[in-house]
C-alpha cells in the first residue's frame, strides 16, 4: 500500500467513524494515558514515560510508609507538578461536550488526572 493509499484509507476510516458517532444513540468511551499527553502529562509507560524516570515502587504504600522522605518528593513532582499544571485538551472537551449532549453515557478510564471532569465544568 502506498502512502497515498494509506492516507486515503485513514480519511475513509475517520469519515466512517464520524458517521457511526453521529448516528449513535449512546456512546461509551475508553481512554487511557494517551488522551492526556497533549495536556502535558507524560504517560507512565513507554518512551519518555514516568516509569523510565522513576522507580514505580516509590509510589507503593509500603514504601511510602517506610521511606516518606524519599517517596514524598517523587509524589509531589508527579502528582502536583505534572498534573497540577495540566489543562484539558480538545479530546477532553469533545468527550465532555458529548456527555453534556447526552450522547456519551459512559467514560471508562484509567486516568487520575481529573481533566475530563475539568473539561466537563466548561461545557455546562
């Protein structure tokens, strides 16, 4: 497949997806860390992810209880510095708009950044 054919197929897939969304009575969205990357929150896994910079064990409760002096700076940096500066991006806003319209009935996410709820506040 040439790149032109690939681009044409991508446009066709997007058009078909848009048509399905427009004709749906209800939607369920599944999101993960990728939806918040554009907002400045790095993913936990993968290249550039938080686990490539920090030992995940640092966030375990037992580690925190036995080593709070080492765990707290990591917790602060991840959850206050990264998450605290983040703002909802267009994906969060679209999901919130669909929810406000009654189209999106369920949002299933692993995210704890609260950006969907923050976008939801702007839509009402």
